[in-house]
C-alpha cells in the first residue's frame, strides 16, 4: 500500500494564485449598474473594497503573486494534507481510487481562511481600520475574525439572528479572536432599524445581514466590507488549494479523472478545480470537474443563466450568473453555506460553456454519504462537504458497476465539529429530502425582470 497521506513542505506552498480568466475561451461578461443597467467599471466598488482587491476582481493576468506576509500566515496550517481514502474505497468495494484534499485543518475549520487572510492583508496595506461582514452558519465570520486579528484590524460580524442563537460556540470562536458579533437585524444601521420597526422579532436573513454590513462600510471611510464567496478575487485566493493538490497528485504518481467539490457560491469548487481545469485548457487534458449542490437550492442544475442581484434587496451590481432568482428562499437545510440563490460569475460562464458539470443531491443522500465517510476515514465532514462526498461515492459506485477504475479527487472543505446539530437531526429522522417543484422555481424566476445576457 502506498502512502495514505501526501504532504508538501512549507516551502512548496504556491507562490502565486492562478487566475483562470486568462485561459477562459469566453471571458466573463461585465457587471451592470443596478439602476441604469449599464456596464460599470471597477471604481464603482471603491467604497466597499480596497483597490488591490478591486484590481484582482477585474484582472485577466494569469498569475497573481501571493504576498510574503500572506504566505507566512498560510504556513500556520498549509500545506493541507491530501489523503488517499483507502478505507472508503474498501467500504464501497470499488475499483476506483479515491483521494481527498482536507481543508478542515485550518484554524477555523474550513477553506475560508485562504481568502480571509489575503483580504485582511490588502485592507491593512491600504490603512483600513475596520472590516464588516455577514455570516450565516458562522464559517465565514470565524475565518475573517481569525484573519483580522492577525493584522490588527477590527472585525464586525453581522450574524443572522437565528444562527446567533442556535450556534453560540461559533459566536464565541469569533469573540476569542477579538471580533464584535451582532445578532442581525440590529438597531445599529438604517437597514436593521427598518426591519425591526416592521417586525421586532425578525429571525434575520443573510440578505438583511448583508445590507447591514454593506451600509456600515459605505458610510464610514475607515471601514470596508468583505465577502467570503462568489466574487472573482475570492475564487482566485482559493486556488492555493488546487495548486497544492496538483503537486500532491503528481507525488502520488496519479492524476484524477474526476475532480469534485461542493458548491455554495463557488469558492472551494474553484479553489480545487481551477488548477486542474488549467491542465484541460492549456495541455488538452480531459479532467471532468463536477460541482455538487443541494437539490433544495439547485441554481446550477435547475436555475437560469441571467443577470441578477447578489443580495435580496437589489442593491448590489447585477452579475451574469446561474440563479434561482434573488427572492428565492431555500429550505432551511443544515448546509447553510450552500443556501445561496446564485453562483459566481466565472463558474457560471464555465458551466454555460460546458467546461464543468453540476449535480444535485437530496438532503438524506448527503448525510448518508457523510456518515459513510466518517465511519471509514474518521473525519466528520461539514454538512456542505457531504454534498461533494455524495457525488464522489456515486462515481465510485459507477466504476464498480462498469468494472473500470477511475481516479476521483474531492474537496473535504471543512469539518463538522460545530454542526453536530445537523447530524443529531439526521439520526433522529428529522431531515427530509426537500425536493423542489418546478412550479416553485418558475415562480421565483418569474419575478426576475433583469437583462438576459447575450
Ligand atoms: C462556506 C462554505 C461552503 C460554501 O461556499 P463556497 O464558496 O461554495 O465554497 C462550503 N463548505 C464549507 C465548509 C463552507 O464553510
């Protein structure tokens, strides 16, 4: 048996992020102004983000150097291990070779610090004193709190009120790293006060929390805003994951036929798959890349390619993306990180051009997959990660049926230690499949009056 665990030394952490835009046959379409619906330039983003991140947002340069200070902090947990899942292969009795990249070894337990650290760094360089953000399940708020603490920047997190009460330990994690965490809606912002005036008992929503965090940044010159997924610069920062994985697969003397990752806004999917897609685009390789999404929020498999808002209120620029409509409210499945109505612009264009694939799984299937994985490999995955595992298991079983061996790699993008309530509900039989009717999706899409991209 060859090694179970393939590791790189600290010096082998990538020195650049990979920008797939440089290699895309069709470049992403420009964002549009929410009011005029005309294309907007990067300057429109200046109140919210530091200039260097805006440059990355619109860059078509193939490689962006990772600053030394960022690489130094990456070394606290990177490189992350690549595992050969021998036990899972055995449990499935499959001829497939299964590998996974494990991002749960980061301080906050997921891939999210890969971008949080980079974003905090560029904000610090430009003299920003405070960063605001929203968080639902708490993964992003934790990652940003950790990163801001390292650069001595204040961090203000608007946490959806219902999660704030359901996940006290996520909040305390953020407090430990020095962040201020508010149960949103708050009375600190116009947006929050307006919601509270209408409904003092509002449980909050990601849309409201975004409005609060954005308002704080837009109205204070020393404060900027930060997002943990969807945007091009976030996807860019995550490519450290896939670049390491390419090297590690080479060290294992293997190359994947199929690369799989769960999909919320696209950041961990992009992070793992883009460096493998580069091999397709540059060297004519034929590696299949599959995004795994919940059947209850199936923007990639059942949404439309359309200009849409990033938030619920309709304040953000219009982005060309696969979407279920910005008013779409997904069922409250536990995989909070996957309950977003749209997909990142770059990933959407790649799907439209059939350079990647997507697959949806129901809620019971994903927890069954997660428990199978935990029993075989030991690690308890985040509910989001279970979606990728479900696809990997399907592909491995297909190999068995067809009597062929393929090499499968998936992103184990986080552990589930703060999500055991989800497992409790699964074991108690409280989870349902949450299949969506076509009528539900059509009703949400019918409300869209935004432009259809050419
Ligand atoms: C946030 C999160 C996701 C979803 O976001 P992406 O940007 O699509 O990666 C998936 N898994 C985990 C563990 C997360 O924390």
